[in-house]
């Protein structure tokens, strides 16, 4: 069970990305592309995580690499949480203001555009960081393993 810890984190992040797309949030094109890039990188890394977690006891460098991945996955989770919080705040404001709702139909919220622009830059920087970490995986000669999982969108509990 402990071997699948990072795999489960990666799977959770992939589910969050899928949930963002399913909710049809109006993203700027750059943010959408960066999310797709993140999803692709996580899928590529996720394919070798089960093998890496099994071999980490025998290879100190692999153990360090998994530690860096764990930190990166935590950062990705935090970044996506930040996006979801902004969306919930926008829904709350839009729901409670008739004037805001009418204006929103014609013009996007300046806060929302500013946030998405900022979020896009953070996401792009994170993708570059993850790319550097992912590039190291080839030196470990890991075997790809896929676990069939049904991705079911779930409603997140508000904390």
C-alpha cells in the first residue's frame, strides 16, 4: 500500500485537472495549454511511479528523485487548489450580486482575468520545474505500469 503513495497523489492531481475541464471554466488559452501540458507530464511520470516506488529501497538516487517528485506534486496540488478557491470566490460574488451577474454576461471580471494571467505564469513556471525533474527519470530505466482506474469526477468538500 505504501508503494502507491505517490501514484495516488498523481492520480488525484489528474482527477482535479479533469474536474476543472468538466466544469467548463472559461480559461485563457495559455492556461488551458499549460494544464494540458501538466496533465501529459503527470501521465508520463505516473506510468513509471509504481516501479520507482518498488525500487527506491535499492537506489538512493531514486529515493531522492521520488522525494523531489513528492514536493512537486504537493506544489501542483496547492496550485490547483488556488485555482479552485478563486473559482469558488467568483461564483459566490456572482451569485450574490444581480448587477455583477448582468455585467459578467458582457465583460469578464478584471479580477478573474488578472488571476488567470497570474495563474498561467505560475503554471508555466511549475511545468518547467516538473520537466527538469521528469527528465531525470530516464536514467533509472524504469518500467511503465498502468493501473486501470475509472476516473469519476467527484465533488470536493469545501474546507
